[in-house]
C-alpha cells in the first residue's frame, strides 16, 4: 500500500465534499491536567484549550462548518429533539474526545448513539471501543492469536491469590494498571513494582478506590513505541513507527510514560526506524496488520508497544481508540513525517469516515 497516496485520497474526499460536511467536536477540556485517582478523573487524557483550538482550526482551514459541545448530554438532547438536524448537511460527522466514567464498555456510548441516529463518526465502532477498554480481555485475545503481549493477570476483590502462585513473573519487575482505561490513565511511578506483594497491594488499591479490576503485567525493559493506524476500507493505513524519548533518552530501560509525564508533555518523539533493525520493523508492521484483521476496526487507533533492549522481541501493551492527534502526539509526528501538515490530520480522518460510511473506494465518492 502507498500510504501517502491513500492519505491524499482521504484529503481529497474531505476537500471535494467540504460544503456538504458538518463536523461536531465533543470536547473534554481541562486547564490543569492532574492525575486525581477517583472515578470522575479517570476519563481521558485531557485536551488543553489550546489543543482543542488546533482541532477547530484544522477543520476551519478546509472551509468546513464546525460546532462544539462541551457536555455530551447537550449533544444527546439536541439530536433526540431534532434541533441538531436543523442545519441540513449531507455528512454530519462527530469527532469524539470524551470518555465518561470508569466502568466497562463506557466508551461505546457515543458511537452507539451516533449509529442509532445515522450520524457518522471518525472513531471506532461500539464493539471495538468496548473490547479495547478491557485490557485483560483483548490481551488474552491477542495472546490466543499468537501476537506477543506481556504476561498478564487480572486482580479483582474476589481473587484467590493462591491461583497466582505459579505466576513466576510476579516475582520480577511488573506494572499494575486499572483494567478499564487507555494509555497512561491511572498509571504513576508507584505502578512499577519488583515485589509480588507490593504489586498485589497496588492492584487491591485500584479495586477499592476505582471500583474496577486491575491487571498486573510483566514489565519489558527497553524501548517504548507507538503506532497510529487508520482503518480504511482499502486496508489498514499503518503510519511510521514512533519512538518515545524521555529526558532525551531513546533507550528507556525501566522508564515509562506515566500520567504525570503525559499530562505535561514531558517526552519527545523520534522515528523508530532510525535506530531499529529492518527485521523488527517488518515484524511490528506484520503484527499491526494481524491485529487490524482480528479486531476488524474502522476509524483510527494507536497501538503501544515495548521493545526489548536487543530488538529481539516486542510486546503490545495498549490499544488506544482515543489517541491524541494534536501537535504534540505520536500520531501527528508520524503523519508529519510523511510530508503532511498537522492541520491535515483531522481532515484525513474525516475523509476516512465518509469513505467508510459509504463503503466505496475514494474515487467513487
């Protein structure tokens, strides 16, 4: 697949239909991104007002009508009572940045609602949203499909810890996470443990304070990478692999992105192909294609991996269906490395949504 050509086709779809499009941005903005471990704060990695303006400007640059909702309930009510459709556009397209609550399947609400009212959306469908919000379930699915993932156990308030006595990886370096979240949400420096007892104690804390299961995973020392994928009807568009650098170090060893680093953008990007052998690059792309086939998604998402220090193995540890696409994001970094502008990323996703909605090739729209 010619990635640049496919993206250009998506941009052409958006440009050619710009007068027919209305884009609705569902916002989740916060001026002070702190990691408060309670139910209401574990919603998303917030957008700053400046980042949200980036999204608005990128759509406006195409001459597309944009409206914004800062409360999804207002959006629901206007759609239900038909006011939303007073503006007659052929393509009503939602870009959703919100994630409400901390329970299972919470992120399926917006796409399911849009499906009910025949509204297009740029993201993944309700099934994929629900699946990927449950770390333990999709980890086991990939493991069963022979895609490399870290060794993982799930801890609930009813867990019998004798069941884990044979899990020897718990005696090594592990990381503990909430089960129903994406990316670095709910993860701090204290999530990393070298003691079985401390890891289980951390998991029980998540059970009790966040009222959800926790997972304990083996921690892979080495590199951290992120891969953006656009789910097109012509096949997955896999963007260049982006490495994460912390304190100007590409080889992170035992360092990782926690919520604090993410909330203040305390990390940078580089193209992983600049340091990694071609063999593992090819293997990673193959795994991304296989994952795309297994979960059969449309829209866009990001796959996060750890790669060992010798470039021998890689492990998928997160699937994020709400990846940031603003200036400081790996998705945008990869997109720009192909010669495109930041302001073209959301328009490309809009074109992809229209193409997928019609289930035609781009030159038929």
